[in-house]
């Protein structure tokens, strides 16, 4: 998926303008990259549009955020309330799922854990394939 399409899908899902949707996508992906191991973050980012990869640094350590803390961190970054941030995070995760391979999303899910099911938008644990 191209960068413009990625951000436009986030914008349509959230009702935000392009620039705001871009900010939400970057905030969510930066927070996610901090939550994953550097290797897993690089694997995920490799399947996303180049402009996003360039906006998301990969850190050396894993920031062990639970889903609620993750949403709070994104809310703080985007200066939004938690419910709005949760909706934005879910919109970004939906577009990420549409962009990357199923096996990569399954690996991300494995890295995050079962408690992330609702935030990631899965009803059941995906299978590694």
C-alpha cells in the first residue's frame, strides 16, 4: 500500500484530515515500535510505506506497555482523551493489518500477547502460518 492510501484510510476511519491522520499513524506506530523488540519492529516497518518507516525510529529495548498504557501514551502524544486515542489506535491497527502480511501480524500479536486482542481488533488469536 502506498503512503497516501495508508494515511487516507486512517483519515476516513477516524474522520480526521490528512495531516491529523498522519500524526495519529506516526504516534501509534512509534509507540508500537517501542513496545516490540528491535527485530520485530524492523520486520513490521519493512512492510509499511517508506515514509512511515522513516518517521518511526527503532529503539534498543522493549517498553513493556499494556494496552491501556499504550493508549494513554498515544493520547498524550496526540493531545487527545483516552477514548479518542483508542479509536485512533484501532483505526491505525486496522490499516496496518490491511497492509502487512498475515504472518507478520501474527508475529506482532505473539510479541504483544493475548491481552491485546481487543485493541488489535481480533476476536481470536491469529495463527502463525
